[in-house]
């Protein structure tokens, strides 16, 4: 017998309704609530609230709302607040009942301004530490890369008044755009994001390598042994810095990738000039000598050149230089250390890491697309940094949920572990400082011996 839909009669009470029963045990928000502690935010932001006046929305609820905003890629905070009453799982996650009043969307923007970046940075660091405690981070190898984020501003104006922190940048043959740049460090074991920064789009990624290494070590408590990046990070300064920190730089040389392009096209490369260490001279392919002429202390290199008369009479000049004053070569003050780092960067292990980096870093940014990272939700650098901390935290939470079997350790244990790791890292920094001083003294002694032998 066919049934018919009865007319709906509004009820004043629902005696058989339970919000907890309507959310499946396998729901992702149940897993997040089980493993992630949000109550830490009480202590983190307590100094930003007064003791009188209206009672605020509980900070853990605000943090969960911002997490939902990014996790479900909701278009706006207004839409988030409109959707919450219609989503039983969201109500359960936020600790609301079906007839509770939902706050105004302005509480989120006010909370961001009140809390600042530090609260969200702490949330990100706690998730990283939790991943480390779960054994999901090795820590000894760090992969780095950057990606562009479109600013929340019109590209028709190069000098933006709506978001003055965004900068005009251009990638490849595309048009100039107002952008930010996301810099990330990823541990390869389970692809946990261990360090992240946001800069204006014009900032070159090579300048953030050492900062990412520092943040990785602070967040994981493990000293980096190998840094892996593409050729954009392969600057002399990065090689020297990695050498001083006893880090293997599996990074292709920026100079080598640019060889034969621009003004260097059809010109002899540096590798064709032989360096005589004992005499401190270069010998060109024609057999002429390039002597040390100048030192540039700020740029940290010596300049070697032959006389203009010799170069202008040379039969190989057209293949060697277009300058009327002759061919010049630069040699870094720490060139010996750089050559050693470049040799390691060309090893089979380095080539394998560089190949792995390409796919690994593409995945971490591709996964962020589902959370809306390609365009900034808010304006100004500090707000975009908050967005990135939330996005990276969510990606790490998903990694944690895939591998974790038990709830997160107690808050006191987490803080104790963090304190021990910070003390360990401080000892590491002192060790590297002492090693740096010792290396400098050895180099000075070696230079004196070379000078004495020449005399």
C-alpha cells in the first residue's frame, strides 16, 4: 500500500532529538575534537581581555569558527555565521545547541585584531609539536619552496591603497599582479609543514631559507642536517650560511642555471678559467693571467682581471668578453667553502633529493588549494599570515589524523617537551657560534701561512 506524506506540523519541543547522535562517530570534526586541544587559547589570549564589561564569545569557539572558515573554504564570515545554524555537525563542533544564538560575524575580525598573529602562530606550532610527538617528523632533512598568493586588491592599480603590504610582482610572461608570497618548509617523512612565512610578492625566496631552517628547528627540536631547494635558493650567501651551520645544501647553483643567458650568452664560462691557488691568479683559455685587482667587502668578493691591451689583442676576445676594459672574474672570500658545498650539491643523493622536492612541494601547495590559499581572505600582511597559519595547521591536522591512534598528550607534557627542545636548540646555537669563530681563526692562520710562503 502506497504511503502519503503527511502535512508538516510545527513542534514546540523535540523530545527524541539529540545533536550528539546526529553527528556520526566517523565524522572528521569528531576526530579533530578528539585529537586537538583548543582550550589552550584561554591562557594564550587572556591578557587581551579586560575584567569588566560584556562577556565575550569563548576564545576556543572563536578559534574553531576560524578553523571552519578555512577548512570548508567558506566564502565570507557572514556566510559562515548564516550557515552554522543549518549545519548540525558545525553546531556540535562549536558546542552550541540547536536553539542557541549564533554571534555576529564581527566577533571574528575583532578577535583577530585583539589576539594578533602570535595566538595563531602558537596554534600552528602546537600542531607541529604534536606531530613530532606522534613520530610523524624526522626533522633532519628540510624541503623548502614558495608559492604566490593573490592579494585581496585590484590588479588595475600598481600602488594599492586597499592593501599597501602587497607588492607588484610578475612570474614568467604573465601580467604584473599585487601578490603575497608563501614560504614553506616541509619534513619529508609524512609531509608535515614545519615552518611557514608570508612576505610581499617581491621578496626573493632565497632570502628566507635560513629563517625557515630556524623556524623548523624551533618547532621540531631537531637540528637540520640537509636543506633541499630549487636553484632559486642556490645563492652564494646560502651556501656559506649552510656551511657555517654544518648543513648539506642539496640545492642547484643559481649561477649555473643562469649560465649562457642574457649578457653571458656565447661567452666563456668561469669553469674554463684555471685558478692557481698558490699564486692566487686565474689563467684564461688563451693562457693569459688575470691578477687580483680589487676587493669588495660589502659584496664579499675579489675581482681579477687582465690588462685591457692584452684582452683587446686576444684572438678569443669575441668568445670571452664584450667589455673594452677586458675580462674580469669574481672570487668569493669564502670560495673554497662554496666549492665544497657545490661538490656536495652535485652528488647522486643531492640530485635524488632535488627530484623528490619538486613533487613533494607541489603536493603541499596543491592540497592548500582546497582551503582557498590562492587568494588572500583579508588585507595586510599580518592578517594573511594568520590565514596561512590556519591553512598549514589544517593540513598538518589531516596528516595527524591519518596516522594518530591516540588523543594528543596533555598540555603540560607538550609544554615540557617544548621547553626541553628550546634549551637543546640554544645549546646548538652556542656550538655553531663557537665553531664559526674557530673556522674564522683557522682561515686567518692559513692565509698568513700562504702569505709567508710567497714572501
